[in-house]
């Protein structure tokens, strides 16, 4: 994302950052610039079997079992997070999040300034730092010993953005050169990460070293459209790429139809040298949901009114299910079954588990025709934790195991400002959950198993 492809999210970030320029001077910043490389231990990933090139919080399967008993709410923290994705959890169970605070100004009424906070596993504050005026950040990746975040600085004459890596104490380890746009990030193999810097003409992606932040190269792939729910390409086992979202015009396009009503999106596979191997029309007009790379060199993905599995070697469709539902893939269970979230023709929301042939194994209907958030936790004992308006639920093929109600979470299920659950596994049967709201303070819940 850059100045040539301004999304609503990017516009909001710019507005927030511009308001910060008018704030008072004297905010603290990160103390030290070490300009070093991350060590091997610092580069370790959080505890999950995550696909490379795919958002780990959507498709991760954690390496430990689900809490056997209903957790208790150890602590609840109100945090004025500016985006649903503004929180991450490391392998030690520490929480990193970005929030806004009101500061007095000698010129204008109080304005919001960004604050980056690191919390200990019990919810106590490890440290927090106010950012300089005109600066906002979005957490991008978390490692064993570091956080990489996207920093956006709006000055009077120009906008500057880059990735910055800090250690557990908040000291700066490295920073990239200016990006000219780029927020959506995925971790790749060999300690690299990729970000989307696409413009309106084609898809461009920078690849960086996670160790020292150096630019390793740029991908030049077909245009990624903003309607795609996955904007960064998926890395294939042979170091090639699967890219999503190139627009194919409708043959019978009406002049009165909008872009999203009149165009289809594609999936294509490209070599490490960007040569097209194959490309197929998905016949989906509203985005391709997070894809799942399977162990048999296939890709399972959801779209508008279909769920499909294709062979990544030749692009041939292995199977395709169409039943009037809008599908979104969530992740792979340890028995290789696929977790799917979908909305049926009647408007009901479901979590469904299918086998590798697309046959239904079991499903769970949300208690109301409304769904919150994208994240689920898939435990290695084939149990699934998810959130909705009624609270949090742990389920398996036999049904509901335990739940924490909205009343226990002090949440009004009829509140229309509720938007997004983010769920993060933590060691020792802990769960960190955040509930983001459009117009109220977001909440972070620290859940632990009863003593």
C-alpha cells in the first residue's frame, strides 16, 4: 500500500498522524540505536506451526493442547487501540500493543498521541513509551526477542514510513529505508519478511531480512486489488509465489456496475524469477480468503459462494464446492482437516471442518447471525477457540467444551460498535484475547487456567 493506492485504513492512519503533529513537544522516544543484527534465538517464531507467507494469526496451529478447564479472567485492561491488529503476543506470553492517549496542548485542545506498551504475562506493565509527535505505528511481526513494527511519520512537507525493530527493552535494533507505503506483512522462510507496496498498475512487494532489516529484493507480480482479503503472495516450497487478485473484466460488464460487481479475481503461480506458470479465473468478485497450503502440494481457498482445492503444480481444480455460501479458510488441524468459516444463504454464520476431499466432517453454528473477528486458535488436539458476540467458546467435533459468556467478559452483545476479536495462545494454558470496538475503549483479557 502506498500513496498511489490509498486504502481507507491508510487514510485513517494519515489523519490520526496529522493530528499528532499539532500535539505538544517533548514526547519520549526509544532510547538506543544499536544498529545490530538479531541473534538466532531472538529470531525464533512464536509457538505455532505457521504457514510461510500467510498471516499467522489467521491460519496458525499452535504447538500445544487447549486449556482443559474453563479459564478464569485474571485481568482485564482497557486499551485505546487504533486498529484491531494493534496487539501481538510473543512466546513468553508478553503483550505488545499500540494505543492512543490524550495529551494537553498549549495551542489546541488535547489531541491523541500514540503509545507503545509491553505487558508482562500477568498484565502488569513491563514498559510503555510515548512516540514523537506526528508518529503512529502498527505492530507487524513478533519474534522471540524482538518486535517489528511499521512506523508512519507525517511532517509538514512529506510523509515517511519504514519498518523498525526493537528489542524486549524497547531499544531500536535496526530500521529500514523509507518504504513509500507498506503495511501488510508476512513472514517468509529463511528469516525474511515481505510487505505490500503495490500501486494502481501492478503488484510490488519488498522482501527484507528479518535479521538486520536490509532490502533483499522486490517482487513484480500482477496487480493485487484491494478487494482481496490476502494482499501478500504465498511462498511455495520451491521459493516461487502464488499471487492473488489480478482483475479480469466481466465479459458482459455493465456500465452501471461497480468494479467489485463487474470483475473477477485470479490466482496465479509464478517462478522465483516471476515467470508465469499458470493463472486461473476464480470467478469470485469479492476477494480471496486466506489460502491454505496443504501437504500434498495443493491450495485450499474460499471465495464468493465456493470453496476450492487446486493443484499448485498446474493450477487444475481438484474439487470445488458451491452451495451459495461465502467461505473463508482459517487453518489446518493436526489431522489435516481444514477449518472453514462461512455464511450461508439464510445469513447464518458457521465454523465448519472439512477433510482434504472437501467433505464435511462437522460444523458449529454461531448462536446469532452475527460474527466478530477473523481469528481462531486451532490447538494441536483438534480443538478450536473462537469469539463471537456471546463470548468465547472452545469446541471440538463433539460440541462445546467450555465457554466464557459476554456477561463474564463485561460486554454488551447488542453493542453495535463491537468489531473484532483477536485471539493469541500463550504458554501454560493461557490465552490473551482482545476485543476491538469502533467507538469505545478496546479490552485485553488475560485468561489462565484455574489453580
